[in-house]
C-alpha cells in the first residue's frame, strides 16, 4: 500500500520537476559499528538498507570515515569453517530491505588508527550508480555480541 502510494507520488514528482527529491529514496536503518578492539585492524558494521526508490538499486562500493577501505562481506561455510568473503556489489530490489547482521552479510571496515579508536561515530556512504549516494552518521557501540 505504502509502496504503491510512494511510487505514484514519486512518479508525479519526477514528471513535474524532472529531478530526484528526498522522497522514496534508499534509507539506512538500525545502523551501528562494532567498537574497535585495540590492536585489531578491522571492525564490522551492521544495518538495514531499505529501498523505497522506484527502481532496484545496485551498490558498487561503500565508504566510512574511520576506515581506509570498506568492503561488503558475506559469511560462507567452507569445509565446516566459517569464512568471510568479499562481495563486489549488491542489489536491493525495489521496495525491499537488505539486512547486514552478525554472522551474515556485513560491512568490513579496515580502520585508520588511531582515529577509529577515539571516535564515537562515523559516516557511512553507500554508492549506487542507479540510485545515488546514501549517507548516514552511524554510532560506534561496544558490548555487542
Ligand atoms: Cu568481514
């Protein structure tokens, strides 16, 4: 219902102005970055990406303030072992939510030291050639499993 209304509204706005407005974009929900443990070079971030755009959105890269490099990672089982594997790009179908959570798909932040240990938050930016950039300030939390 909401999805349909959103599509109609966006359609009207696109037609009227020929440009993209703040409505019906991709949003980041429930995001947090796991606190960096001193001595470690990387940490993970978890969130939900909700696509309220009119089209499927393909994300080709992601960046974080506190990281030199940020990657999409998935967990896979190889010979009974849990391993992380880089995922080059992700697609969120129109109207759907992609979840990044512990033990599954996640963002891997290869951190800048000592910045990452001192800060309590970092911006995270997803880049999509179809849907533009999606940026949010995300807090860094401790004591999360
Ligand atoms: Cu990882």
